[in-house]
C-alpha cells in the first residue's frame, strides 16, 4: 500500500463491546494505516474504547446514520491529505486482511478504478442471506451491473475502498440513509464515468451487539431498496 496514505474509516453507533478489538485488529494487520472511528451519537463507551485502542475519534452529537458518519469520515480524509479511504464496519464482520486486495484494484486518473467493494457472494466464504433481503440484493446487483457494464455481485457491501477523487466527492456529497448510501453512491460514481470493481471477501459473524434483522425489517429493506434504486437512477 506504500507510498499511498490510507485512512480506515469505521462508523460506529454504540459498539463499545467490540470497537476496541476492531481497531486493534486493523492496526495489527495493516501497520502504517491510520484509523478514524466516527462515533455516530453513541451513548455508551464507544468513543473511549476506540481511543484507548489507538484510533482517532470523531464524535457526532447525535445519530445521523452510517451515511452521515461516513461523510464526516471522508471530510477528515480530504482535509488531512489521504490518498485512499477504506470503510470497515464496527461490528467485526469485515476482515482487515482483505483490505490490500481492495486497494490493489484502485487506480488514479479518469480511467483508473475509483471504487472497489468487497463482494460477499463471489465465491469466498460462506456468507448467506435469505428472503426479501436476498431478493433485494439480487435485483440491485442485476440493475447496477448493467449500468457498470460489468458484474457487480454485491452492491450493498459496506466494505469499500476509494481513491482521492472519490474522497473529494464524498466529502461534499454522500447520502445519509442506510442501504441508500452504498447503492446511491455506486450509481452516482458509475454515472459520473468512474470505474467500479469488486473483489471476493469472506464475511465473519458479528463479534458483538445485536443484529437488526427481522421479517418485517426485511420487507422494509426490500421496499427501500427498490425506491433507492429508482431515485438513484433517475436523479440528475
């Protein structure tokens, strides 16, 4: 990854149980990479645990959602001169060992690859999703793959890396809604003419906290996915 300056951005909301371990794992597996934890209005010890583990901590006064936290992270990356920004979830599901694979696909200039995501359904690992969430993911993959003119099997992945051009874009424009942030940014990047790629990654179980899955939420996820995709494609 040298000589590029790399910032790992970890959006976190009440993840005190695991955030310290996540930061320490990133620093161990990716020496020389800086870690920024954006506490999204956390009310527990997330900020203290992250700081004790060696991360720089930015604290939002109230919960904005992952998109709002990531926009702040990209602003930090822009203002501090980073060449590459990597998003890693705070729940321990993303393995930092795959970060070099993401970064290896990135390029510079208008023809270079600007955004690389870790694909959970590309033959690595045994991550599975069922029901409405899976239907939504398949639909999004089919439509966005056609826009990108290449297969993108996992368009909702939050495990992503981008170059300096997109750091500057995302620092001033980034949707705040969960799900909408990954889908809308991917569509926007493609429509602006940037190249997008995906690489296989293995997803791990949550290291702590509680997942938000339920049948009702899965149906809401499907509906929001369809609305988000239509808005993203039709937005000028």
